[in-house]
């Protein structure tokens, strides 16, 4: 009976407080119930006090995985190859893998075979993203700039041969890269010289 009531919760994810409201029980009882339902594989625990129904998880699309990535670590935004793939600016296709840039800590979390990765950057580079279809995501040029920066620092593997360079706004990309250290600029110039850009 409790699970049938939970199925009526509309949001993709919810807290045990929402479960308490739905079932008219105390928050402590809802927390215990959620824990039991996670153990019973009826719920997926995304992080502390954030759950979703297993049946919704099993049919989740990639856009919703990106929405969840914004929730698993706050603040964060989708970037790097994940964002470039979403925009169609790379031929690389990612499955069960979502990359984000964040302010707090570099962190990987695997939830039921889906890996969420978070790479910490300085606040000065935490910019040029917006909300698109409910997802905080870098602009295409910023996703590439993030990737170039992290690759130049030895913190990311970028497959430049898969990039669709002609799709980028070259002036916007140049303006973004100019904000990064000289090492990143040299790294990008090496791709230009090699004929990648």
C-alpha cells in the first residue's frame, strides 16, 4: 500500500519529508521506510535524503541523468565531453557516464552502473553555463574550454579528433580560452597547429 502511494509522487526525485507528507507518517518513520525500500530495490538513493523510484530509474533518459547530476553534487553544471555530446559538437557518444564541473570537490559516484564524475575548478573558471531544459549545462565553447584547461593540467583526457570544430563560435571560444593560464592557451594552439582546429 505504501509503495502504491509513493508511485503517485510526481517529481523525478524526492526526500523522505515528501514521503512523510504523502503517507501521513512522521519524518523518522518515512526515513526508515525509504531505507527499507532502498534495501528492497524499490527505491534508488541518489544521495542523502534524495530518492527516486526504481521503476523510473530503469527507464530514465540521458537528459534526466543530467538533471540528476546537478542534484547529486550542488553546485555543479554539465560540461566536458558530456555537454559536447549533448550539443552534437563531438562524435563521441557517452552512455552511463555523466561529467560535471563543480566548486566543492573532485568526486565520482556510481549509482546502479551510471557513473557521475565531478571535477573541481577554481571559482574564476566556474562560469558560462545556463539552464537548458531543466539542466545546468556549459555553453558549447565553455565545455570545450573546460576540457582544454583540465587536459592541459593533466586532469582530463580529451579526444580532439572527435570534435566538430566548425560548429563552435571561434571568437567566443578564443575569448574563453584567453581567460585560462598560458599552459591552456599553448595546449589549444598545439591542436590548431596540428590542424585539429
